[in-house]
C-alpha cells in the first residue's frame, strides 16, 4: 500500500512539474503568427484604458460616487494594461523580434516604451500616458512593417 501511495505521489509530482512547464500555444514554433492582429489588439487595449481613465475621472467628480463602479473601472484599466504588456513582452519581444533584425534597437526601444507607459497607466489617470502609448505603437508599427 505504501508503494502504491508513493508511486501515485511521485506520478502526481511529475505531472505538476510538467504542467508548470507547458507553454502557451504561440510559444510553440508552429509558424502561425498574425502580427497585424496583435497590433490591433494593443490599439484596442489603449482605447479601453483611455475610456477607463475617463470613466474613473468622471466618477471621482461626483460628490457621492459609486465606489463599486470606480473599483470596476480601475480594475478594467489595470487588466487591459497588463494584457497590453503581455502582448508586447510575450509575443513581440520574446517571439517576433530577432536579435539580428534590422533596427533591432529601435524596435526594442518602442516596445520598452509601451511597457513603461502601460505601467504608468496602471499607476495614474494621466491621459498623457495614453498619447505616449499611441505614439510608441505607431512608431513600432511603422518600423516593424517597413519593407
């Protein structure tokens, strides 16, 4: 009985290790990439973060505001900034930008800007960070898709 339990635990432990090492589909070199879709997704996240910031500022202006709605908009802003950062880091920086790519430093620079401005969007409701995010995205997109 002890051997069975130990075997089961060992097998379960191996399963847990393997499950933790499983990566997302897009990190498997399957060759299925849609860069323009990811750019559109980043743009949509920026728009959603901007809307969230505007809603937060509107709610805060109210003398007696709905705290639940305020928290929901803050969480929405945080989630979309995090998802933007995930696309930038896990999709573009990890998989799509090659070390020997043309303008490697410039591409990484634009991606890093997006990561930093997304972080600043989490911290504040400063719409200037939205503008900087949009500018970094446009700069990256122009450079990335340049022939």
